[in-house]
């Protein structure tokens, strides 16, 4: 029973919640794409000119949006169309991975179970309530483990104290006590990155793994812990780590519109990663073709400026990135899960505009969001100009 409870907790990357969309983000977006294109001509730009265009776009002022102070946009190494496929038969790596995490002596004495979960995943796992340890590797690349320091509080370290965005140049000098040792956020970020480089990076050799966010939590007993979230990139372009939501056009509301990729860890000690899950497993990228030109950031900003015209007050854009969306192409009607090994994904290169939800509007139960809080977003397809967005917190928490 403990095994199944832990597995369910690790897979639950979004939780249901209740919060209303504030008046400040209500808007009219009735204009169709053709009319918007006539108002703001979409301009395409080659990759060698994108750097100057980004600088120009970030230097401008906008009537509907403010830009976070010191906001920056990372330039990818390559712009390309990519096919992603969920890895298969990965449970065969169980012994190698769990020996790396726990040591051979621990694995030899544990009772390994071969199991098929309700979502179609085949896995090898062990769960030891007495020694407070858990490990699992699934055929779709799902990896999860918990050591004694994190076993009782797996992915539930307590109340959120503060969020630190490593990728936004936040001040990382604040320190907190982990198991009697004072640890700065910078030290924790460096330790986690070094751990990933040595223990995880070779498991996904086609991707770059980087620590992105640290959330400080405190239990009711006053014990601090760190939630550490790492992103995945392909040639410098993020895999979507923000939006996991259902397709509202699907009557059963069981088909996923987007799913996320990321790594989620906990630290309860200064020198140990206490738990880890890679959420939705491992995807294999395959480059289909290079993209010579994409929509310029200046053009994208002008486009959304003329689309969202009825904000009651300016919204602050907290982050801008190029990223790949991930829509699973599973046969939902015939019972195929979006987590099944071997399924393919529809992926698009998009401009992502993220708007943090203010502290006083954050819902309860946001622990699994990739940035530690529910974030409103706008996606603009960098090739087609197709628009997608969500500002309703209820929808974001599906």
C-alpha cells in the first residue's frame, strides 16, 4: 500500500484547487488571428539577428504589460522541429539506477516487486516502511526514490516560505537550517546541480538538465526543507515544465492538452538529495529539420499587445522563453494512457510569456507546479503564430 501511495504522490504534478480569476486579468480577445495579423504584421527573423531583436523588444514599453526588472531571454543553440517519443523498456535499468542511489547492499536485501500500475506503466520497485526507503523505475522512464530523510514527507515538506528563481538572478544568499546545518540557497543550488551532473545527466544524454527553482518550506514542527526543481532543454530550448492541463474540448476531460517535463527533488540535509522524481518519465528527442526563421520577439510582443486589449491594469511578464510544448498523442478512447511507453508527442516551438500569480492570489495545493506557484501563461507559436493562453487559475490547476 505504501508503494502505491508514494507512486501516486510522485505522479500527481498538479492538484485540484479553487480560486477565481481577478478582475485585473479579465480581457477581450475576440479578434481572430487574421484581424490581429492585420493590426500587427507578423515578422520573421533569422537566428543570427535574434539577439539584437530581443534586446530591442526588452527595451520597449508596452501599454498592456510591464516587464520584470532585469528580465532576460536565453538564446538557444539551434532552432528546429523535434519529434519526442516516450522511452520504452526502461524498467530494465532499475538495478543500475537504484544501486547508484542506495548502494548494492541495500538493493540486495530489499524485496523488488514487478508491477503494472493502473495508468499502464510497468515498473520494478521496492518499498521499505521500516528502513524508510523507496525506489521505482518504470518502462516509460519514470524514476522515483525516497531516502529516510524524506520518506515521511515525500513531496510534502510543509508550508511555502519563499520561492527562489535560480534562472532569474534572484539573491541566493539567504540561509536556512537543514538538519542542524546552515545552508544558503546558492549552496543548495550548487549541490543539487553537482548531484544531477554526477548521478542523473547520463540517464538523459540528449538533454541539458539545470536547477531552475528552489522553494523553501517549513513543517508545522518548524523543520525546513528545500523543494528543488530542474528543467530540461534540447539544444538550449526548454521542454515545457510549466503547463500540465487537460484538453477542454475532450468530453471526458481525460485527454491531456499539455504535459510537463522536469525533475523534482527534496533536500532535508545539507549533503543529501532526499527524494527525486522525474514526473512524466523520459522522452527521446529526434530532430526533424532546422528552422531558418522564427517570429521575432518584437513582433510577438506587438502581437499580444494588440490581442489582450482590455486589462484593467498592467500585467507583469515575469519570464520569456522559447520552449517546446508537449501534447501526448495517445489513443485515449481505447484506453491508452498519456504516460504509456512508446507514445509520440505533438511538439511546437513557442514563445512563452509567464506571469507570476501574486502571493495573495496563490491557491492552496500548488506544491507540484514547476515554479512553486501557479503561473498564467501566453504561448505564441514561433512558426505559425497560433495563440494559446490561460489566466484562469481553476483551469491551470486541472
